[in-house]
């Protein structure tokens, strides 16, 4: 990588990790498609839809900056790290600048979420507070206890899908809840690959992720099972006549299986970063296929 100037625009782009924004976009996409299909174009509101997407994006960037800062402080991001380089660890961004950026992104997310009170009620405040609190708790404590996967299921599945759907429709359906679980499982595959790659370093630094707890072989099995389970949960769409939303994600499962095989073959090392990139693509493909399936049905 070419030399990156201290606190430069390029340094901040790398710190924000734009490729991870697909994980923020997919839950909101699916929720909006469901709301549109269930309520029709007349009841669909563009402004809160945009606010939900922007809130998800800013919270994802906030989480990335928090992760960058606290993992460096804890010594997790050291010279033995196999994953993409991090801004604080590489000296691209000063710690004081990163603290200010975290404050700014957190405040921006809160400001974006405030207008949603007018659409979803005061319960949106509680949801926003939980998002911010657990955004910090994930990196500082919970990811070190093997609870990161649970948080992904909640905050990349249940919360964004159900909250976005509720803001548009005023209720939460069974189909919405099942969809949110499926979405959370798909996005958790990204965390699984990340922790699978880092398992040796995490074990050395005392970060007890789920992968460290169950070992590499069971992690490989779990990885494929998450993608398959998400597709099976798509059977809920058949009940409401959204058949294509169940059929189209088979394409995702095919890509997921190819990535799973490559992950097992590589097993260790820097090459797993390529698997991470494939997984991010697969997640986005899943979101697109489910969204299209819902809309055309």
C-alpha cells in the first residue's frame, strides 16, 4: 500500500471500511421491500426509509471506528494481525482524532434517528440508545466473551429489519421477524470468516470468540449451516405468496457453498481476506435476491 498521510482523507476512508456498509444496507433493504409489498406504494414513506438507511450506514461506520480504536488500545491489532490494516495500529489516524471522530459519528447517528420518533414513536429512542450502547460494548467487552455472533443476530437482523418495517407499517409481522433472523444469520457469516481467520491471534491475545471456543472444524460446519438456515427460513415467504423470495436466494446459497469450500481449503493465512471479500459480496447478493423476490411476488 502506498504511503498514507496522517489523518488524511484516504486514512479516514480506510478507517470507515466502506466495504462493510453492505452489511448495514441489506437489513434495511429487505425491511423496506417487505413494507412496500405489504402496504403498497400509497402507504410507503420515502423520508423515513432514507433516514433508516442513513442511520444504519453511520452506525456501521461508528462501530468500525470504535473497533479500530479499542482493539488497538487492547493490543489485539498488533503486527501479527492477518486482516486488513487498521488506521490506529498503522498510525494513519491519531488516537485523539479517532476519539473525536467517534464522538462525531455517534452524534450524527443520534441526530439522524431523532426524526424517526415522529414515525415510529418514542420507542425509537430506546432502540437508538441500545444501538449506541451495544456499539461500544461489542468491541470493548462482548466480542471478547464470544457474544459477537449474538449481537450480529440482534443488531444486524432483528433490530434493523423489525424497526424499519415498524416505522413504515406501524406493526411487526411474523414474516418480518423470521426475515430478520434469516438476515442476521447471513450477516453473521462475515463475522465467522473474520474470526476464523484471526483465531490463532485471538487465542493468543485472550479474545475468546465463538470460533476460539468451538474450534476450526465446527466453525466450518457452522459457517455453511448459517447460510443454509437463512435460505430455509425463507419458506416463510411462501405462506404469503412471495414465492420468488424463497426461490431466488438459492443463487446465494450456491455462492455461499463455493466460498465455504474455499475457506476450508485455505484454512489459515492472509488469503482468507479474499474469502472475506467474497462473503461480503454474497451477503449483498442475498439482500438483492430477497428484495427482488419480495417485489416481483
